């Protein structure tokens, strides 16, 4: 409701600068009064460009149930290669649930059920023949809170390569650890204390360590669930830079509560609301010209 | 803007005077309340301190009376009491070695049987069991812990011992008895009662404790930690072995020591199935005795003062062994903790 007066004000000011005063941090909104493509919640299919030419993941009609409760409702969306997809939406709308479908992490929750199809490079990841551990090895995951294992920095990064036997010799392993820490932008800070416990690192360092740990398995996709929510602005900037670099070689899906962050790091944005995918499209387009009433309400802060 | 609102104005006018009086009386009440709270706090502290001191006094009393009762035996036999295995009430000669041996062997056997089973149960309950099975199995384990030890003793004597005597022990004697080095452990006449039977009964008795503690510590492992293991493509086994176990090592050791402490001191069930023979034998199939079984079994027959004193001296030894186990566990935890700190 805070936004109502500002909205009126910017209307009153009129003219060319209305848009600029309205949008924070480069979010430029179309003046109101335009026609929305959609206003309804019970539309079924989302607004925007669901499919992409070069899809890593293709989700079709994906629903997730936790017991009787449906947390994700018939979501259809593609994740493109070498691109960052941001998933935004209010708390409890199913962003994490969506993310955890992609590497079958929901399998670890008793009572969770997934319907619909998700393919990775054209292969159904929920098929009976799919080896779940192998699937997850192809998909890196970074969590909201930095959660290094209670082991040394080195052992944290080496954990994945060890269980998958990616390194034949100690030198190979050293090399993987070095490369992963380097890519995560952490090498210079920890190179002198690789054998000390990871818990001794700062929060931001721990999070980059978790990213290094995920990279060490040489995944094809990286899933990030609010990776910066426990970090200060400097550490956040570090991680965002890192995402920008990783984008060259990985498909990345990031859940974030910060719309500024979504705008900064992603090329596509998906807006979820109450378990439904409401709108998806190029980040610039979604933020400057949302087609669905609910999307606009959310990104202008009039959500509620 | 607030002043312009007539409703606000009226509210502030009417409410202020009464407010002040109210505030005053409530300040006094609050002070009284604080004083009362302080007194209660002091009483509370005093009583908990008294409880703690009472415990120390009790412990001291037990130790003193044990030592006092055991004194005649210790002063008569000196070191021979723990190095000799004669136990002869007729000649009034007592040496505890066979009882010490039996205590250690049965407890070791119990740990060997109980550890893998308990670990398996705990892993199953925390990581693998479907939700509908978790509760029944969990409750069953708690019930197992609640069964009085005499029942285990009766069951061991009338059910387990004959079964072992008729099938397992002859098989062991025939097949494992010829093995080099370890063969001696399995050779001998199948009595049914003896170290092996006692070890199995003890194992069944301590499994509920160890598995319950292990389950509880496994459950303290944060989900995010397990998920990051799974996220890296680890299998359930790899997550358990490389994430859950290292994280809960301290708690697991605690659970194991709890079980070991129980196994060392368990009396009733062991007395039923150990055979109560003061002898040391390499064979696990042969009868023997343990410290607590000997005490329970012979206290009523102890006719001479030296006999009684020797039994109390056995009690002292059990106390020392149990204490040593707990101390060793503490030391181990301390070392683990220090290593963790040193590398931090
Ligand atoms: N393990 C679970 N068991 C039961 N319900 C769950 C579970 N995890 C999530 N849910 C429910 O599913 C819905 C979606 O949850 P989800 O965690 O995906 O939301 P989210 O968009 O990630 O929210 P947030 O922004 O707060 O992280 C919520 O209503 C939540 O209560
Ligand atoms: Mg979430």
C-alpha cells in the first residue's frame, strides 16, 4: 500500500521521467493503464515463452505433492543451455520445490510425489532406469545456507570426485580441487589452509566453497536455492560475479527473493505463484513489460 | 498529522491521567514481583546445588563402604587377587582373574554382535524406513529395552541355550574348530551355556540402547548436510558413511559406551546362561563366570568373612573396570574434540 501514493505522484509528474522514478535499480516499468494479456490465476498454461530452442531441461506438466498437499501445479517450462534462469515468487510458492524436482532431491522427502515429465538432454530423468546418484552427479546444487561438511576445505571439495572416482592419482585430485576452488574464486583465500576445517571460513567463503564442491563433480547444470540470502553485499557480489562467469559453460537455475539480483544475473525469469508458473520470459521483458497482472503486482511490490 | 485526527486527540486526553496512576502502581507491583522472583531463584539454585552435593556424597559413600568391605580380601591376597584364577571357598583361596576374564569376554562378544545390528537398525530407522514402518520398529526397540533382564535370562536358559547346544555349537566345533589360530575359540563340547550364549543374550539386551542413541544422533544431522551429499551424487550408503557417521561420531561413541557399560554390569541374565564356573578357557563354548554373576550367585553362600570380603572386592574391580571404560570414552571424545579444534 506504500506504493499507492508514489504511483499517484509519478502519474502527477507525468511526462518522460515517470518511468524512471517508478523503477528501482534499473527496473523500468511501463506506465499503468495498459492491457494485461492475462489476469486470471486459473489459466492453466503460463504467460510468456515456455520453450527454448536449446533446452537442457524440459519440464512438462510437472506437479509435486507432499502427501495430500500439492506444492507445484502442472508446471511446463524449459531451461536453456548456457543461460541463467531465475525463479522468483513469494515465499511458499514452490520455487524450491521446482528446483528440487530437477535433480530428484524431492525423492529424499518421505511422502513426496512428482508427476509429469522432466527430461535432461531429452532423457526422462524420472524413468525407472535412471540412476539417481548418477543424475545428481550431473547436476550441481547450492543451498540457501552454506553447508560445508564437517571436514577440511580440501576434503569438502574432494568429496564428490572421491565418491565418483574422478581422480586416479592424488595429483589428479589436487588438480580438481585447485581448479574448482579457482573457478569459485576462493583459491587465493584458502590456498594456505586447505587442511583446516571448512567451518572456520566466513559465511561468504563457505558458500563459495559449496559452489566449488559442486563444480568439482563437473556438473552440466547448477541449481542454486537462494545462494546469497545468508551473505553480505560483498560476498553476494562475489557470488554474482561467479554466476556470470559460470554461465559461459553451465545452465544455471537460481531461486532468489531479490528482484534486483534476478535482474542482474539472469537472462530468463520465471514467476511462480501458489504453486503455479504464472509467467516466464526474457528477464528484461518480464521486468519491464510483465504480461500477467500477478507478475506486475509482485515486481512492483504491490504483492499482497 | 496525528494531532489533526480528532479520534487520536480524544484518546490521548482521556487516557493519560489514568495511565500515569496505573503506571505507578504497576511499577510497585513489578518491583514486588522481581523480589519474589529473586527469592524463588535463590531457593531453586540452592535445591539443585543440594541435589548435586547429595549425589557426590552418595558416590563417596559407596566407594568408601566398598573399599572398607573389600579390605580384608585385598590385604590378604594383594595382587594375587587379580592375577590368580583360583576360586576355592573350601580352602578360602580367592583370585578374581576368571571372573574378570569372563566379564571382558562376554562384553566383547556382546559388542561384536550388537554394534553392526544397532548401526543397521539406526540407519534403517533414520534413512531408509518408509514412514509407516518407522514408528512400529521404533516402539518395538523401546519395548525391547523395557523387558526385565530376568526374562532375558529365562529365555536364554530355556530357549537359546538348547538351540545353540543342538545346532550352532556342534557346527562351530566341527567346522571352525580346525581353523588355524582362531580354531581354539570354537572348539569344545557344546554345553549350551557359556561365554557365547551370554554374549548373545547381552547383545540382544544392549542393542535397544545403542540403536536408540545412534538413531537420535543420526537424526541430529542437518538435512541440508545430507542433501548436499545427495546433491553431489552420493548414494544413500555414501551419505551415511561419509556424512552422517563422521558428523555423529561423538554421539555414536557415547551410545557404544552406554551399551558397553550395561554389558559389563549386567547380572541377572548372565547368571542364568554363563554356567557359573570359575575357569578360564580359550573356547567360547565353555562355561565361565563374570564378576557380577559371581557376586549374585554366591553372596548367599558366602559363609566366611574372607569369602564375603572377596565378593565385595569383586565389586570394586567391576567398579574400576566400568570407570575405566567411561574414562577411556571421555578421553577419546576429548581427543576427537581437540583434533577438530586444532585443525579449525
Ligand atoms: N518437505 C515438505 N513437506 C511438506 N510440505 C512441504 C515440504 N516442503 C515444502 N512444502 C510446502 O510446499 C510449498 C512450496 O514450498 P517451497 O519450499 O517450494 O516454497 P518456496 O517458494 O521455496 O518458498 P521460500 O521462498 O520460502 O523458500 C509450501 O507450501 C510448503 O509448505
Ligand atoms: Mg525455498
